[in-house]
């Protein structure tokens, strides 16, 4: 392959030094012998549109975008996927051959693929879900759960107004409940999802009593530092199936890598161990 055709991709955020995406994509590039590069780029909001205009001219096939740019991408992109429009944010950008910038959101794909890989007997239609949090991740996850035909979603957030906004966006199958009253709902839910940063290293703990949690409930946490949060440890001790959050990060990266580098990568234990180093 000539130097001129080496595919480039990257991740844009502000800040970006903490991102694990370069390690993830770098592992896949090496594994599959693809002579490409994936580069972290710290770009301020005022420079975002200009940088995105320049990158295709430098050989870039696309980029991931992360905080604080996910919502802004919908104003910049020429083509927006149905998923990204529904969620109201984009994380995966592709520079199309016709010169247009395509925006997509793969967070929901990553979330569902993680559950299906690590809890293959999970049945979305078996009962309601309780979603903790109402931020960007929650929007993607609620959209994905509804797509998978979860019959009802209870939504709890410490700031109720943000949960009400998601309810207004997604409709009748979403019911907002008070954060302080969430615990009793655990008796009835088939799936419990923490989409907040509570329980992450350096953050305060998630204070939710699990006394009502049933052993048949699937419990997952999008936090992956630590890999086993207190929520997952307590749920596991009660006999629940638990799924950690690392797989969501890994699976959400698959569509972008496939589009930019022309190969569908595999999410396996080898990749998990690389990311945990």
C-alpha cells in the first residue's frame, strides 16, 4: 500500500489524553495487519468545524467524537443516521466519498452487543428495565432498549427535570420515578442499568439499596473503572447475572473501525486484557 492511501482515523475531544480508544483501535490495526493509524486529537469547540473540514484532505476516513462534542456534531454533519437523530448526539463520524460528513451514534449498539455477548440468555422483552441516569449515555441506552422491545423503562435521575426531558423525547414506554423512590421498583424489573458515573474511581458511590433486587434480574453498569463496581459486586452476591461496562466501550468501536479500515474487528478476551493493562 502506498503512503498516500494509508487510512487514518482518530478521536476528537477536549480533553482527550485519557481516551482508551487509541489503544483499542491500535490493537486491532496491529492484529489485522492494517497499515493505518488512529490518533487522539484535542480540539476546542470553537475549532471543531474547521478541523473536521481539514481532516479528509489529510487522508482521514473518519473520527470518533467524545465529550464535549457529541451534540455539536448534529449541527455540523451533512448526513445524520436515524440513531444519532433519535439520541440527539453522535460519536462516530465518517468522511464519505462524495465529500459529505456522516454522523452516527454507536453507543446503543455497544451497550446491546455487550449484553448479548456476556449474558446471551438475556431476554429484553421479559420485563421492565430500570435506568439510572439521564445523560447522553442514558439517551443512547433508552433508545436501544426500546428498539429491542423492552416493554417499559423506569427512569430515575438525581435531577428530575433531565429525566422528564427524556420522557418527553421517548414517549409513553418511559416512566420517570423519583431517585429517592427507585429501590422498591427493583422487585419488578428484569434489567437494571447504571448509566451514571456514580461508583467510578474518584466519584461518589451509587447509593441505591438493593434489598428489593431479585436474583433473576440482569444488572449492568457502564462504569468500567473499577471493572467490578460495588453495584455489580452486591448484585452478584445476590445471585444476579452481572455485566461490566468495558464491553460497551469495545463494541461501540466496531462499526467505526469497519467503515474506516475495511475490516470487521472481533471483540474477544484478548482485546479485553489489552484494554485492562
